């Protein structure tokens, strides 16, 4: 159990510190001559970047699960090259052809005043994917080899670099626009990738060339594990726009969207520390399954306990004011939405736990099915709730999303249980 804690706490700290990256960038952009349009341009560019970066992020789980030796690591690295070729090709099309202006005008309603800054921001942001992919690739073997403190170290160095560049923008008289935010982000990701690669290469040199029990010999062996993860991520991308569209059909559209967003940001801040439970399963389950289950039973209750504390005690109002500046009607509506999100906080860590089991047994296709169930139930709940109780406003989105993640857990647990039963039956059949 001590080993699990030494492994997990640095991961949780690194995940929690990610939110500070966006605080640094937004606080810099807020001091631009026209902060509203500057932040809007950067946010629009980031919305596209977030989608295209997802395949790179899943290299972390893939490498952690499959790179048992140097051969496996090189196989995942080849997949990374394929991912980057696709992402950079797509980014180039958006940045330097008429496709980009059309996408930003049509999908995001970016006017001519925003278009130039948005394109300028995206031309820098899509390059961030290169360093994000390198970072996640080396994170995989760092995590697999139990050196998780390097994720926290890398994140701290990243934040220091971003903060230093932010101060340079604020005190040197450099022009602050959307591209400034993108450059700060690019600098931070480059520094974190460099730290990860430095430690990762040291670990790589100590790994065996080829282990007999490893089935990963070339990139083709990686795709059955990796492909469902990417498809799952693109299914999940549809959740946020679906919720925002249906919140537009509630009694008070502005209050619904704002209170849902504020409550979700606080929920994500609480949950961020516990988003690496799947890595506990990947790295410890076969060593001591009972210890992993005990850890999960204890740790997975903590997000719900913190959410309950914020939602039903005076601490919540103080936290909402300090973290997001909510007050008055928005504060009350946000706390009501957070109370509904208690179900999400109870369920989500167990989804991550079962995702770990699916990855451990190379059944990532189960995650694709469970995410589809999440999307279907979320949309169905949104339709019913907006028709039946439109006055719930932000609570509609919170309850629908919570029902969706509960459905995701149910589907995932059912698929894993069914597979385990089949494995037991096969084991009982005499050879």
C-alpha cells in the first residue's frame, strides 16, 4: 500500500497542477488591450487543438501498458510518428488553406475581427501536439517503471517556464494577443517534453531489448490496443456540445450554461487528482489485486466527500467565490448543480478503475462500447429533462452527465464481468 501511495500521489499532483497552466495563460491574456476578443480567439483555437491532441495523449496509456521492453517502446514510437503525421497534416490544412477560415467562421461564428488572431493562435497551437506526443510517450515508460515523481517535476518546471514567459510579456511591452497565449503554452509543453525525454531515455537504456512474454514486436501489434482508445475519445468529444445545445432549451439559457460550466470546473478540479486510478490497476493489479481494490475503495470515495463538503457547507460558497468569482444568483445555481454532480463524483473513479482493468487485459474495445452507452444515456436524459423540468437549468446538464457516466460504468462492468466468466470457463475446460 505504501508503494501504491508513492506511485499515485505524484501522478495526482501532476494532474492537479495542469489547471495552473490555464490560469497562467488566461491571467496573461486578461491584460491584453482587448481582453475579451483576445481570450475568445485563443479559446476558439484551443477548442480545435484539444480535439486533435487527444490521440497523442493516449500514447501515455498505450506505452505504459505495452512497452515492456525496448522493442515494444519503439513500436509505440512508430505509432506516435503516424499520429503526428496525421495531426500536423490536418493542422497545416486548417492553418494555411481556406479550410481554416471556413471552419472558424462556420462552426464557431468567428467574425472577421477574431479570425486573424484565431488563425495565428492555431498556427502555433497545432505544433504543441509534437511535444505533447513526445511527453506522453516517455511518460508511459516513466510510469511503467514507477518513477512517477518525474511527472510532478516535469509539470513544476513547465509551470515555471510558462510563468517566466508570462512575466516577460507583461513587463517587456510585447504585444499580448491570442498568439501570446499559444506561445506560452508551446514553451511549457516543450520544457515538460524535454524533462520527460531526459528521464525516459535513461529508463529506456536500462530496459531489456526483448522479453519473451511480450507480444509487441512492431507497430501493427499496437493498433488493436490503441485504436479503440482514439475512437472512444472522439465519441466523448460529442458530449460537451450535446449538453450545451440542450441547455439552450432550458428556462434561463444564460444561467443554465453559466452555472453548469462553473460547477463542472469545480468538479474537474476535485476529480483531477484521481484521474490516474487506471495506472494503479495497470502497474499493481497483477502484483497485489487485493491491495489495489483496498486502495480504490478508500481513494474513490474522496472526490465525492470533497464535492459534498463544497455543496452542503459554507466552505462551498467561499470556494466558489475564490476559485471562479461566482456570486449572487449564479453562485446559488452553481452550488445546486454541484450537488447533482455528487453522483458523477461517486461513479467516475470507478469508471477509471474498470478502464484500467480493460487496458490491463488489452480489451480497450470495451471502453468504446461503454463510452457509446454514456453518450446515448446522456442525450436521452437531456431530452427528457429539458422537456420535463426546464426550470432546473444547470442541474439538467449535471444530472444528464451524471446519468451518462453511471451508464458507462454499468456497461463497462458488465462487459468485464462477462469476459472474466468466459475466461474462467475456458480455464476449467480440460486440455
